[in-house]
C-alpha cells in the first residue's frame, strides 16, 4: 500500500477506535463516527488535498507520510484525543503554557475531560484443558460512567461448544461457578472451579483504556502541529529551503489544519454533550411521620391503609427500626387522651416511592418545598452532577468535604477504581474541583482527603485552582495501619506501614476566619490549671517581644505576650499570693472568684511560666490522631469515621448551612451533616447508592428525630450518546457551522412550520420535569401538586416552552 492508502486506513482506525462489541452509548457513537468519516470527513479531505496538490503532484506521498507521522501521536485505542507522545522540543513546557500557570503542575492530560476507564471487551475463544470456551459480549451493556462493576458469566449454550454470556453484575449478583460445573459434568465436560477461574481471568486481561474528550481540540492540535513542524524544520539536513520546499510545507500545514478542523468539529460536538445539563430522573422523597402528621393527620391515615404500606413496613423491619411483629396500628399512642403518634414510631421514614399514586398529594402539603428539605441525594457520575447542579447551588455551599479514590496499585477490595495513571487521576480531580469551587460561598471551606499516593499532586492542584493564599492546613488524619505491614517491619522491611492520611483544608477567600478547632479537655484540664513555659521558642524572633521580666531576659526568640500584658499577669499572681495567705484559696478558686478573667505569671528557677486556666475545651493543632479516621459500620472499606466529619463540620459550619460531598461513598458526610442540623447534598454513582447510602440516611433521620430529603438520578453521558442520531441536514434553528448538526435527539422533537412539539416520554421514563427545570434555571421548587409544579419565581413547570426544554436536547 502507498502512503496515501496507509494514511486513510490509519486515520479511520485512529478516529473511530478499536471495534468493541456490546451495547452502550459508546457503541452508538462509534457507528456515528464511522458514518461521519465515510460520508464527510474522508471525501472532504480527499477533495481538499487534490486542490492543494495541483501544482505539487510529486509531494503527495511525502505529504501523507508526514500527516500520518503527526496524527498517530494523538489518538488512543478508543478514538479519543489525548496527549500521549510528547514532542521532544526543548521549550515544550514554556510554549504550551504561556500564561502564568506554574510549569511544575504540567501533566499530559490537563487539557482533557476524563470520562471513564473501561476494558475494550471483545468476544473470544480460549482453550482450557483441551476444551474450547467461547465468551460472547455482543449483548453486553457497558458501564454508564466510571463506577466500579464486576463481570458475571452465565452458560449460554452447550450444543457443540461451551459458550458463556458475559455481562456486568447487577447489585450483588455473582457468577455461580458451582452450578456451572454441575451442568458441565452432566454433559461429560471435566472442568473444575480452578479451570473456570483461570478462563475468566484470561478473558478479563483485555486492554483497559481511559476515555477522554479534548476541551478544545482545534487549538490543542494546531498548537501541537506547529511544535511538530518546528522540530521537523530543525531536523532537516539542509536548512536552506527553496521556495518550492517552503510552499510544500505550507500545503502540509493547510492540509493538517483541515484534518484538525474535521476532527475538532466532531470532538466539539461531544464536548457539548458532555457539558450539557442533564435530565433529573426517578425522583422520590423520604419524610418522617411526624412532619406528615403536623401537616395532615388525614394523610397519615391514608398511608396506613394504603396497599403499599406492607412494603413500607418490610423496609422498616429490614432497617431495624421496628420489630418483626410490627403492624401499622402501633404507630398510635394509646396512652394519650388525644390522638397522637407513639413516641417510638413518630420519626419512621416514609419513602414516597412506595406511594406513587398519592406522591404528589403528599408533596402538595408543603408550600415551600425546596426550602423545607434537609437534603438531596443524587445518583450520578459526579462531573455530570456538578455541572447540572451548579446553576441552582452556585455560591450557596458552606463546606465541601470529599474523600476521592486514592491512586493505588490495586483495587480488589475497594468499591471505587483506585488504580489510575497519575495523569488520569489528576485530570479526573481537576475536572470536578474546577466546577466544585463555584459552589462555595465567599466564606466557604473545602476539605480533600488523600494519602501518600496523591498528596503531592492534590496540594499543587488545589493551589492552582483555589490559590496558595487560600491554603489553611495539611491535617494528619488517623488510619488503620496494616497488620501485615507491621509484621513486615521485623522481616527486612522496604518501607514502614502508613498510619495516617492527609486532609487538605482550603478556603474560598483568604480573609475567611474561624474561631479555631477544639476538642474536649481531659478531666485534669477541666479540674485545674497548669503552668506552661512563657518563652515562645527560638523559631519566633520579634525583638519588641523580648524584655526583662522577674529578673529574666532572653537574647533570642520572644515572649508570648506584650510587656504590658505580662506585667499585669505578674501583678495578678503577686496579689493572689498575698490574699491567699489569709483566705487559703487555691489559684483555681481565686480565678473563679474574680470572674475567670485573670492571667498569672511567675518565675520558676531561671524560667518564666504562665498559668493556663481550667477549661472545657483545648485548641487543636493539625495532628488529629486522637480520633478515628475510618469506621467499619456499613461494610465499606473506605468509610470515613463520623468523629472526623463531626470535628470538621461542627467547627466550620453553623446550623442550616449547606454541606456537599460528591465522592459520597458510604454517606458519612451527609449523615453527620444531618445530625448536626446542617442541610446537605450528596452525590454518588455506585450501585451502593441504593443498598448503602439511601438506607443509611433513612436510619439517620429516624435516629435524629425527623427529616425530609429528596433522592433522584441524573441522565448520564452514555445515556445521551445512546439516543443520538446522525443527521447531516442543516439546522432549522439557525446558521450553525455545518458539522455541528449531526448529533441531535431528533426522535423527541416534532417540527411543524413554526411549531415545536416535544415527546419527552419517548426519551426517558420517569423524567422529573420540575427538578430538571429548577436545575436548568437555578430557581428553587416552590410547590408540587397533582395540578403541576411552581418555581419560586412563579414559573409554572407545565407552561415551560418547548424552546426552553431544547436547551437539554439541542446542545
């Protein structure tokens, strides 16, 4: 094959990516990309090249050779752009970063959006012990986001071949190898559990790749091409270029830019889909009985006689909130003269999901619905959630606490992926934190927990996003040291066991101040004071704070207080000594009698000491090894301890403030926030959203004596891609660039002259129109009822025009 044929073959493979089997939005995207390449990209490029080479026919082969040499650097196996082969130009970093960004924070994928990491599964046949095992992934539904999910295998056929159907596990479903072995042996196939495990492991060794989108493909690739061309010119053996040669190189640049334009038009479309607001889906509410009783006793009666109450009771029993013999009639307090709820059951959580036919009637009881809610649980990949929630919550969150997945070498025991490449992990965090910072109030706080695998990166990244002037502390947090690691210390260790994590604390504004972090004082500290050295130490050196006191002078360092304050404290102690000769008081008693506001200084040998009075709390430094960093109450390996979150939130937030966690895990952040009477937003993408987080919060509002929160899902990027259609026709909505019209959700839109009809029911089941519009507009929900919904600004959801809905459909 000549260079031209090789180039177009390679370009198609690079642009579309390695073929993948299964069902997903990405599979649909590959099909659309293929049509775009065949119908527009390749024909348009061939025509343009022919036009440019009219005067240089002999340059054709070299042109294609050089185009291939450049573009092969920037595509991964899945057809997405990346920064994978750095040009070896001596001034690369300075050239790429011409603004004031510190070169020290340069990482190869910093100009990308990180989407997810997944294996490129393809069907294959393996031979184990003389048997041929075929694995079929043609019906496999791929992950929607970057959640961690395990594969399951089921025997599909034994007629002439051993065929396994491969899929991602749903919930707690696992591969039943014992049943498989029993079925295989009934057909005379002698394979054991180890053989199957070996086969499954071999199948799963397929390539794993990171999915990216380029934030600005056109400027990125043009910049990279200019660097590449500059290197090429420097490498040419003869730097005296003829006019013909210079013109040929200009043709090369024009053609490369045209290729880039074709690529960027498609990539820009995908970026718009990634960043478009998402639909809210499958919304429901959880509210305790006491709040319903206060609004409408009649509604409580309807719930108790509702056909679904039996399902609700079963959930209460599963949560351990009521006994096995509980019946709905037990919620009444029979000892009261007036009809009332029993104190043991008045805070039972009612999930409106079980009462769909009267759900809107329940919500209609609350006239200021969003203002009444304590919190929101959102099941979503967190970038999609942050991007969608921002208009509604911009500048309203007092504290964000996140514990993102640490970047470890293995992930077998974790609910999250934790084995990212450093650049991928850093990009994942940057994409999300760059949005999250805008949620914070001007006096807001951000806490990020990490360990030694990523602390250096996190500190630099947060300095970059929030500014080094907003750094407050690196806090040392206790973690459980590995017993195996501790034992290894006595067997020729390579390194010590790690007993701490890092908690980075930043503020939104450098002027933000808090009273300090405190912990309860010890019994001895509460009962009596203590004498402490008055010399602040040699690391402090203010000459104005060095003076003679009680005959003692210092040459270096400084005293803790000013001279005037110190002399008053000396006089106070002298007065105490005189008076106590007659009263017999202890210093503590004397201090209490004088209103607890005296300070004392005395001399002990050649040292000066000041008195620290009895206290209920003591000021904390940044070493928090006195409390647990992790817990193990919800079967979650990286479950943050409630003591840790209580310390953080109780010191930087007040009652009613909003707290957010978008790497929610087991839900500790929102659980503690609710117990402290803060409002909260929790975002989690894993299936444990329904099996761990939601049940935990139902228990929390029961044990906290009341609560009301909403939970819902968001449309995901993969779901949007799965519903995309290729449409090369011009848009009727305006003069957009031609290539921007190819990916639209046309099935949901009916266009008749100047009239627009939307068939949203064909798009998703369970669209929450009120929440979707509320998130899109940034206006809270005032009321929901069977008659419709109203936002705080008076907008009625049912009157939203189709053109406003098109913001979600026509990106």
